[in-house]
């Protein structure tokens, strides 16, 4: 029974050693993977959880029992080397941790900045759309006002044209009526009376014209007389010289009458 227990204990120690070596190799492999992950910038939640297990694998790879070896010269040297290596690893881990935190902070800042820019962009687009909408509404309002104004102007123009046409029609009717009346009277009046009637009518016409031009020319009688003399001069009425001579006599009489009025009134 004792012999069996001894062999059983030896087998157990051997299994333990094999298991320990396997754990150390596994820990070394895991630590290498974690070191590679620490150099990455964008980490997933699963990768962050792996990094948190680094200390666990470090304890397996560098157990505290290594410092309980026999205090021989070679062992002390190995122990010192191991301590230095662990210190360097700790410093390196801290540095990587700081770099990772810095990257995470920068990534967070970049993300926030990106979100802020996106919000500003959306806000600018909304303001632009609102402004375009207001401008379009203003243009439509201006077009409606312009159309209404144009319609009103056209209406006024049509009314003016209608009134003008009515006035011309009325004048035409009056002239036609006057022409017919004169023709009827001429048929009734003898030739001598016709000439007297012509002189009477023409005298009234020239006097009206003379007085109208006086108002325009500041009551300058001589200037108005010269203007009308040119109008009724025989050279200007070659086809009807007799008519021109009669008008000249009438014009002279009208001028003399007006001069008399201005002098004694």
C-alpha cells in the first residue's frame, strides 16, 4: 500500500508540473495577445475585458513562489532579472494604460466633435430650408401683388380707353350734327348772306384762337398776331387765297378789338 501511495504521489507531482507548464505557456500566449490588443486604438467591449485579465495571467507567468527558491548565486541573479523584468513590464503596462486612456479620451472627444458638427450641419440645413421657404413665400406674395396691380392697371386703361372712345364718338356725332345743320342752313341762305355768315363764324373762331394763344404767351398781342398771320397768310393757303385774305382782315379786326379792350379796361 505504501509503495502504491509513493507512486501515486510521484504521478501527482508530475501531473502538477505538466499542468503548471501548460498554464505558464497559456499565460504567456494570453499576455502576448493582450499586448497586441493594447496597441490597438478602437477596442470592443470583449477586447477590453481581455485586457482586464492581464494581471491574472501575469501572476500565473510570474508567481510569487519564484522568490522562494534557494538563495544560491545563480538563483539570486535569476530572481533579480525577474524582478527587473517585472518592474519594466509594470512600467510598460502603466504607459500602455495611459496611452489607451488617452486614445479613448481622444476618440470620445472626436466622437463628440463629430456629433456636434452633425448637429450644426442639420441646424444649418433646417435654417436654410426655412429661409428658402420664406423667400419663396415672399416671391409668391410679390407675384400675386404684381398680378393684382397689373390687372388693376389694365382695368383702368380699359376704362380710360372706353371713356376716350365715347368722347371721340360724341365729338364725331357733334361734328356730324353741326355739319348737317350748316348744310341745311346754307341751302336756305342766299349767297350774300352765306358770305356774311362765314365771316361771322370765322370771326368767332379766330377770336377764340387769339385769346387762347394770349394766355399761353403771357398776353403778348404782337407775338400772337404774328403767329396767326403766318397761319392764315396767302403763301400758306395757295389753294384758297380768297379765304386767306378774308382771314387776314378778320385777324386784323380781332387784334384791334383786343388792343382796345386792353387799353380801356
